[in-house]
C-alpha cells in the first residue's frame, strides 16, 4: 500500500466535520397509521444514555469455552441483491467459496486515491455482479467469466461536483438502484445500464441504498434518512437525526423488515421508523460511558444494522455492540466492542469484527462470548510522526472488513490485502489468501462463488 493510499484510507475512516440541522422528523404523510404489525409507536427522545458500563470487559465466557452451537445448514444463494444481501441485511449462511482459489480478477474503473474512494459493496442478481468504482462508473460483470457486460458513467458534468466518492448499489425487479457522493439517486436498467430516472439531492449520498416495498432508503452525509419512490424517483418522507460535528466519512444502509425500517447514523443513534411514513417507533443511542479521547467521541454506526429473529444487531465506533428488540427498542444485551463493520447473525450466534481486528463469536440470546480471534496480533506495524507532529513511534493495526459466514467459515478481507477464512465454530484460521490489494469492503456470496472488491477497483472471484 502506498503512502498516499494509507493517507487516503485514514481520511476516509477516521474524520469528517459536517454542519447538520437539529433533530426533527419531517414529511410524515400519515400520522394515523397505527397498525399492530410492527413495533409500537412510542417515540423516544434520543437521549445519549450509556448502555455499556465503563468497567465492562470483553472476554470469553468460561461456560462457553469449547462449547458447540447451532448454525443453519449452508445453502447456495442465487443473488445478493442488497448491500447486506436482503432488505433486512441478513442472508444467514450461503454455501460458497469452495477451496477459496482465485478464479479470476477484473478491473472495473477508477480505484481509491487522494480524491476518490471505492466504497460501494457489490451486489449480485441474474448471473451478474454489479460494481461501482471511485468515480461513479457502474459496471455489470458476468459472474462466471468476469467479462464486462456493460458500463455506465454517471459522473455529473457540472463544475460543482468535480470530485466526490461513496454511494452504492441495490437490485430489485430487474432494476439497479444507484446512490452517489455526487449528490444523486438513480435507477438503471440492470440488463443494459440505461438510466431510467435520476434525482438530484442536496447532500452527498455516501451510503448504499436499501430497496423494499416500492421505496428506496438511503442515509445522506448530514444524518438524514431519505426515501424515494422506486417507480418515479420522486422524493418521499425524510427523517433528520441528531446533529454530530464529527463522523466517519461513510454511511450505513438501513435494514427493512415489513413496515419497519431501522437506520443508523453518525450520531450513534439507532432509529426505527414506519417505512410507509417515517413515524418514530424508537430511538436507541449506542454510547459507552468511558469515552476518554477524541476518536472515542466519534459515535458513528458505520456498519449496517441487521434484523434477525426479532432483534436488531449493530456496533458503534463509540464502543457498543448491542442486540436491540425490534418491537420495543430495548437493548437485550451489549458488549464493549468498537467497530465500523456490520454484524453477521446466524443460528445461535452473531459474529462481529472490532476495529482492532478481533473477530468475535457471540451467543445471540445472551451476549456471552464463545471465542475471540485476534487478526491484528502479529500484523502490527511501527509508525512515526508526520513532519515532527505526533508520536514518533507507535503501533498500528490493520483494519478488517465486515464478516461473511459461508460454508461453515467466517471470512474477512482486510487492509493487508489478505482474505482470511476461520472455522465458524472454533475461530481457528483455516486459510489465508493473498488478494493482491487492500480492501475494507465485506465479501459477498452468490451461486457458490465469493466476490471481493479491492481499493484498486478490482473484482475478485473465489471458488
């Protein structure tokens, strides 16, 4: 990784300042919709109450050391249509990867550099893998051969937006939906790449969208959850979360189940709303009591919230990994994990990756820990201050992607350019693959193949 690439990566992950308006909910279309098919409409005030005590530690439970647990049987999935596979961001346990040999690599455009970043998770449908490079060019790639089927450059021609990054993709009903840091949301024909509609937004859209029930849901950089009609691109209701002066230059994709949408924000808020009209259901702040340095003050929930078996799983940069009851908004358990990734619940457990590089297997019902695998150990690097500023000698650890559970292995990719596969029951490392380039985007699985997007805008297929 070059010096410029490291600086670009740090700028993306660790700092940003935005001016945001106060907390309010706007555009509520139907305040009388009080059906009982989801959480009760008891809006919270969003007070930042610490749900992890200052003295709580992260350690394996004595009673669970070496204990077995239930995982669903792996099954081949034909698609990965949303950023997390499905609208609720929970695809459970695909059968994919085989021997984890690299079948092919395909470059698809502009990689990460000083002015652009590859941040969009790939999505898969109809035998195609859809990817977006660092300059808002979208490509459809044959999932078997790696051949480029079509490419659409969506970068605006205006002088206002010479540089931007971020955004993502989602697929539904033969259409590909695109959001971008260039301030737009768009619908493309997934077969040809033709633009069917394109709607300009006031704020950059650094997050990938979620599509469900005829609506597109996306979080803008100013902590606004925005919605659009998928048929026309017309903007619907918005929800404005709390103002936050510092955040990670990334944004999370909402999770949707039925008429409930759960979104996370740079303020550390985890919010549930009615998908039809944006009415508040509950608001939980994932905040730890002992924030004692500048970085710990960044409360962002950069990973996607995941809805699984009646609970919402999410991890914050402020140091809280929690399971929250989808219906009531009450935290069922919490752990002191600092993360920027998306948890992976399946069967009796949920996997999460910390910012320090710990892959953690947690009992889904109790929050007790089965095992911890520290991928940072042995991969530390010594670094020095810049132009005499900062510590002259300190240790850095690589950052790893969100986990993928596939074929009884927990798979992560990382800043080191490695893909690591661990035994899902024990955490033992079974295989390490050299990808040839760094990545922070979580792997996906479709039709028995695992796909990884690197910072250099390469799509890699492993079988």
